């Protein structure tokens, strides 16, 4: 497995600007949800992902699984739903220039930013 980028605002902007590939975005979210990469089996496993383990024993592809994307969205605390706008100044994507993939990138970035907020990680 490749090294994951650091969890910081530069990485969040890279997710939003689509300079980080979808596989890496998935892996970042998996890692902070509690999945861990097992070098022996070459697989991601729900080692610590208690609330995700039952629904997703295999880490989900947030870009291709609507149920996983919905669960990720719902897992962001209400008070953190606008963090991309409030903390990063993200204005959103332009109407007509975005689709489900960009929406899911914004969801992943917002979830990661919420994780940072909840865990006192500087951004």
C-alpha cells in the first residue's frame, strides 16, 4: 500500500480539487473510520471500525456505493455540516459543473474535517 497523505487542509483541498485519486480518498476515510491495512493479507480490515463493521465488513467505495456515502454523510455531527464553508472557505462546486463524484469528494473532505475538529487536529 502507498503511504497516505497527511490529514491537513492541503490534503482536503487536494480532495476537493480532484488532485487526489478516488482510491486514496477512500483509503484516508477508511483509515480514520478505523479500518487498518493488513500487510499480510494485503487487505483493509475493520479493526477498529465498530459502527461500520456490521454494515461494511469490507471497506466501502464511497464513490460507487450510495449507501456508504449516505452513512458517511449522516455520521457528520450536525454542528460540523458546514465546516468546509466555515473553516476552509469552500464555496462549493458550480452548478452544472459537478456530479455525484464531486459531491462525494465534498462529503469525504467534510467528514475528514469534522474528524479533525472532533479530535483536536490542527488545520
